[in-house]
C-alpha cells in the first residue's frame, strides 16, 4: 500500500475561495489622458529575443545560442528560473515515465545535473519505475512516488538552481537583461520585429529576427493580437494562485515519522489544524532535512492579470503562512524550533492565458498514445494507465503573427492538458524546442511555421532531448 498518498492529496487542497468574496476597489471610468508621440531609441539588435527568464525562457535562450544564434534574454526580476526559483516551486514534478525512463531530458536534465549533491533530493535512478513497497513507502511522503511507483520528481535548492541557470546562460553567450520588462511587441509591416522594453533607463526597443514569448502570461502574443483561452477546470488546482514559503529549523525526519507511524495522532493533528487555522494545509519536505515548503494555501477566484487581485493574493498568502507557522510550532512534532525562512519573491500563478495556436493539445489526443508528426518533446502521462504524451511543434506557434514562438505554461492546450503542461519540466521542454526553432527561424529567413520540423528535431536530439520515432 502506498503510504502517504491520501495525505499528499490533502496537502494539495487548501483552497480558499476568497477571490469571489473580495470587494475590489472601483477602478477605471475616469476618462483618459493623452500621451505624446515619441521616438523610442533602439537599445539592441539580435537574432533571437526571449521574453521572460523562467524555466521556459532559460532553456529557450540557451538552446537558441547553442544552435548558433545571437540571443538576448529579458527578465523583469533579478534572477532566472521563474517559479522554480523565485516562486519556490522547488518540487520538480515527474520527468520519468511510469517504467522509469527519463523522457524530459536535454536542457532540463543538464540543469539538474549541475546542482550540488546537497542541493537536490530525490530517488536514485536505479529506483525509478520501482513498485517495491519499501521504495514507494520511502518516497511517497516526499512526493516522489505516485500511484505506487517511484518517479524522478526531486526537491531542489532554489538558490543553486538560479546559479546553475545563470552559469548555463553565460556559457552559451546569451546577453541577459535583468530588471527589464517587455511591455509590448514591435510590429513592422505586419511582422514581429522585436519588443519594447521598460526599465530604469526608460522605454527602449530591441530588434530581433525571432521572438520567443516565455512571459508565463502570454503578454507578448496577447498584445500582438493573438487569441487566448482562459477557461479552467474547476475541479483542479491549476487555476489557484498564492505565494509560497519556506520554513527552516524543522526536524523533517521527526515530522515524517509522526506522519507515517502514528496514524491516530496524525488524524487528530489534521482535525485540530482544520479547526484552528482558516487555511490549513500540509507542507512538503524540502531538499534538506531541516527545510519544508508550503506551496499554499492556494486561493481561488482571483485574476492574476489584475493588479488589485495580485496585491490581495500577496497579503492573504503572507498572513496565512504566519497562522500556519504558529500552529505547527505548537502542535507538530519536528516543528518546535521552526522559523520563517523566506516568502517567495514571485507569486505562484498557475494559469492566466493560453495561446490559441496552430495545434491545440487536447485531453483526448494526449491520452491516445499517438506519436505526432511534429513532435518536439515527450511528457510523462498523468497515470500509469495512460501513454506518454507527444508534444507538437504547432502548440508553440501562433496563428497569425510571423516570427513569434510561444513556450511555457501558456502554449496552446485545452484546460485539462494545461494541468500538467504548465509544470516546470514541461516548461523546460517547450522552451528548449522553441529556442531551437527560433534560432533556425532567424538563421534561415523562413517564418517559424515554415522551418522543417525534421531540422528542429535533429538539433534537439543533438542537444540531448528525448524524442520518439515519427
């Protein structure tokens, strides 16, 4: 029997429908102001411009540079990695299939391989795919065993992942602009010719032969006029948002022993927690045995494209972690000396816009086991009775805007498929493919949709990606 599965399911809940009850300030309706016309100075010119340095943007920039392109990466924060670092989504979801084969490889694999041994915690490769009771019992409470199977789904140190990302970017020769926000597309003669950025230096333009939108919210493709979907699966957490937190000073082994060995005591603890704390959830063990992460509480009913909602989410999340800390210190074995180590500098948004693209990934297709002709990556499936998922190049392509590619959580999918294609490894995967395609676009003079998929696949295989025969 898989120890901890029910508890992990409980840990994933913790949703509070505060958004629908939120009284938002009245905004707008105050008329308009006239902005003077301006000549925007050109800051730089490059082959490939990557918007956003999260998981997808990082791999896109590296992949494009390794393919031979001149690359510039624009990131609004002071670090790379996005939600996998600044968002404290330090649990890297499954990268292996249910037989233990590593299917999300290449750039993603290299990033994790660069972490020091004490900056990553997960099962050894020899146990991936194992269904042995002892192995499952060991890794299920650490969210690395699911459906009775050990998988490669490690916990990582976000600071070391930031450093590994910067190291790979630097080695590839990518020109990085931190503290810069891409505010809009640069359109010329009906084609995307770069982007407008905002920074302490004011408004500037960057010219590019190809642009990769890895903003996470589809900011670039939306402002270029591409269509977007926003429907959600109400029964899934992917539409919730929150700011995550790290607690240190925890005796994780004592906590684990309590959870797995004292079922009656743990049941009483859960009941008391739900009664005492408004947004009660369970933590996840971190990459070391004195750190846990609270990836919640998760709040529903907010729109992460609205600044009032984003502000309210930050306030709710920070109050919730204080309430949780107080309860755990007083009631949870192993938490007696715990302290609040960090609240994430980036809010954890799971969903906002999804591209209406050339090829919309659907639940029916992803469950069919069909290997697509334009496959540019392979994702693990959601359960052992489902085949691995063939990821199409068309999901990265907008319908109208030339020279634009899309990677990350806002690629073209339906709501159900988005629930796993938004995860960190899948963002590494789509970023890797988009970066290669953007470099080939810039180098060939072809439109992104005209680049032969065979050429993209050949370069991806050269860079270590896993692909099925088509």
